[in-house]
């Protein structure tokens, strides 16, 4: 009975590997603002010597390799391949290959309708006016000012009217 339990525990096993962590992922066509570069290929491969692997390939390393080659921070229209070849008991290679069009979103043009910030520049004062030649009369500057609006006035209070007729005369 104990032999069966030991055999069952040894033969039942499993493992989990982290494949990739990502910032954005979509299988749909999306318009991404940014400066598009060339199509690049990145890979992360490991060797197999006799039958022993010399490392563990990682998709993230393959993506980073592609981004570095294209000088960008995003891949679009990407494809990920799992690649392997092996000559039994001699040598082999396995790993991941990532292909895609690199995009640099940090060099993105501003969205339509938004103004682009201008670099700070030194303010240069206007040139000083030069004296007019003696034969030409000096130009006079005319200044036109709009008249000030009148101050609001209160209407005069109604004055009681005095009658010269007596009360009996008014009836």
C-alpha cells in the first residue's frame, strides 16, 4: 500500500511558468499615435547540450530585444514564435522569437486640435527707435481713447405737489 502511495505521489506532478507580463495587449487593429519604425525581430534562445537545457528562454526578453533593436517602446502587428531544433543527444536550441513593427510613442505628434508647447526662449526687447532724418518731419503718435462710460445716475425722487386750492374747491 505504501509503495502505491509513493508511486502515485511521484508520478503526479505539475509546474507553472510565467510566460510574459505586458502593459498593453490586443489582437485587434488599433491606431497607436507615435513614430513608426521598421519591422524588427527579437529573440531569447537557450541551448540544449546532450539532453540538458542551459537556460530558460523568456518572451519578455525577446520583446525587449526587439524594442532595443528598433529604438522604440511599443510593438504593433506583432507575432510570437516558439522555435526549437535538436540533434538527439548532441546539441539543440530552443526559445522565443518576436517580430513586429516598432513604435516610439515618446516622439508622438500632438493630437489634432492641441497646441504643442513651445520651448522657452529669451525675450528680446524691440529695437530702439532711430532719429528721423533732419529733412523729414518727426512722426507724431496719435492716441485715440474711447470715452469713459457715464456713471450711473439715480432718477430724481418724485416731489409732492402742493395745491393752491382748498379741499372743498377740489371736489
